[in-house]
């Protein structure tokens, strides 16, 4: 959400701004959207805001001082000093330049001094990796950039649940991939687990085919007759149809085999049906390398009451399928851990996260960055109300647990309620669907071409306003990666040219 600055414009300017906004809504690709967005920044005065360093959200003095040193040291080729100043502030959020409100006042970009600083860091890194930097050997450069990569971290993309509305995630992926901004770490729960797994079992050259939609057209939802539901325990829908869809599209790959094929670190969240046994888990090549991907996704999609709980399946070293924690049944991970960012941070050294959120019971209550971070007095009543509602909900569930917690069905329902109320639904960058009442009719429909293209288009359009922010966040990390690749090439050439000793 871009802050509204039209109140300071004259009627003629407001007319031009409204006309440009209508064009922006009808943009058919990101290049067109960006061109119109730059004109809007000019018309609204956002370009002037970019050149004003004053802001309560970051420390411009620190950035200005570091920017001057980086430029001077690089021009003077003072490699040792350059490395020292780089290491001193090696964070994507140094001086708070990653604050969401800095990307909320213009359609494209942020404060000019922040963009200049990120450019200066990237140029300094490129200089150190280049042949112009003669103070360091190739081995020393390799060691420096490997340390940089570890210190700076990497991003992750998290897909929420949302049943058929999860087709929105394909548009998010398409928009990010077209700009070469797709992270290598992905997580998903429920419908988001399907998106994560589809990418995670595919070779890089096959991803475009996945995003074309044909693999999603299937009768994954098949509702059981009322007689069967009453006679036998289980959910409203037949899980076997979903299982068949997943096996057809994800194959017989384990998490370890999926990583070898795609190079992506995929994470699928699942939760035990009975949370008294253990808490929610994330399944990946570290925590469960032999678990079959389709099995984890099936469990993550097992929404309570819609599908029956399922058991997980792993693949033994000889290819035989065996039970995974045979005594435990599993359900939808989004109920307890829609976005498992804290646990992923420990595994993958994450520096920021991108959240694609389409959960139908969450989206209507999501706040924009401006609503979440504004500091004026008018924001206090809503903040207090939200905290009180959450506190009262938790207290009501605690009271019910103390009176009726011994009944297994009640206890499980309360456990799921805790999970929904008490988890975090935001990332550092948030891409959120916009819902009308009609969207709720799409939730349990089987994907078809018209619905796929509609929701994918919504995902793309919701992502375009975030691309500028993601580009700025990703610039230094991508520079480190490119420098390392260049240095590895230099080292390989050097090793080949070095004669072997007898």
C-alpha cells in the first residue's frame, strides 16, 4: 500500500494521478506497470521525498558516513580499509534501511541515499573480486566472499495455505522469476505446500512449464456422500483423490532427491493430529531427508474436518516405502505454523522473508505496512483493540481447557485454535491477496484454466508493487553470489595452469 499524497495536489494534478492509477490497474506486464509507476512518483511528489534524507525510520547520518568512506576507499583502491568498513556493517538492515515504511511512500524505489549506499556496497564488492584488486590472492578473495555470504544471509519465500486460492502463489512465482528474484529457500503449508513441492521436484528448465498451469488442472477435491461421512470417520472430502494428484505431479522423490534435482531448499509444514504427542514440524532435506515429498504435502493439506488425518511415508535406501513415525497421524501445517520463519532462520541463515498470504481466514484481518508501523496517536485504539481481542481469545480457550480439556475432541479443537490465534502471519515483505465475497466460492473448486489464469494474474499484480523493494533487499546478496562464481572460475583456471609437482 502506497501512502496517499494526493491531498497536497491541485485539481489538475489529481486528475492526472487518478488517470495514471487507472492505467496502473490495467497494466498487462511489469515493464508497463513500472513505467506508469515512475510517472506516478513524479506526479505525486514521491521523487522529492526520495531526495529528502530526513526520516524517523532509518539513521541517514550513519548511511551518509559509510557511503562516503566506501566511495573514497574504492576510488583510492585501499583494499584493507574497504574490507574493514564492509565487514563493520554487513547487514541488509544496517541503520534500519530495511524498514518497511521506507518502501511505502513511492511506487518505485526508496530514499536516494539508501539506493546509493547499496550501489556503493555492490561496487566495492565487485572491485575486491576483480583483477584490479591485486592486494589479495584468489584464495584470500574466496575466503572473504564465503565469509560475506555467511554473514549476509539469504532470503526465503513462504507460501500460505488457502485451498484453491493458493493458485495466487503461481503469479507471485512468475513475477519474481521474470525479474530473477526467486529465492532458493521456499516453505509452504497446505495449498502453499503444493506450490513449494511443485518447484522443489522440478529441474530449473521445467519451472516455466509448471507455471503454465496444466499440471494444476485436476479433480483434487471430491466430496464424499453424506451417508459415508456419517457411517465412517473421516473428512468431508476423499483424501485419495488429492493423494493421486500429488503422486502424479511430485513423483517418488524424497526431500534429499528433490534438492539434488532442483537445487531448491523446500520446507513443508505439518502438524500432528494430537498435539499432546509433539508440536508442528517442518519437513526438509535436513530434518527428514528420506521422507517422500508427496507424503509431506498430503499431510500438510489435510485440513481438519475437510480431510481425514494421514500417515507419513518415507523411502528406504533400497527404494521400499516404509511408515514414518508409524504411530502418528498428521494434519494441515498452516493451522499451527503457516510461516515457519524462526525455525528456517536457524537452518538457512535467513536475512529477510517474503510472505505470499492468501489464507481466507487471515487475509481480511491483515494490515498494511502503514497500518502496522505508523506511530501517530490515531493508531493506538486499533492496536489496543487487536491486542485485547487476542488476549481475550486466548483467555477464553484457557478457561475452556481447564473445564473440558480432558475430552480429546475438545482438546484438539483448542490446540488448533491456539495455533490459529497465536502465530505470526507476516514476513518482512508481504504479498497479500485482495478478496471479494466471490473469492470464497473459489476455495474448494477444482482448478480449471479460467480460474487458474484469474488467480495467477492477481498474484502477479499483487507482486509488482513489491518488486522494487525486493530488488533493493536482494542486490547485495546477489552481488556476493556473482562475485563468488567469478572467483571460483578464476581459482579453477589458476589450478589448471599450475603445473603438478612430481
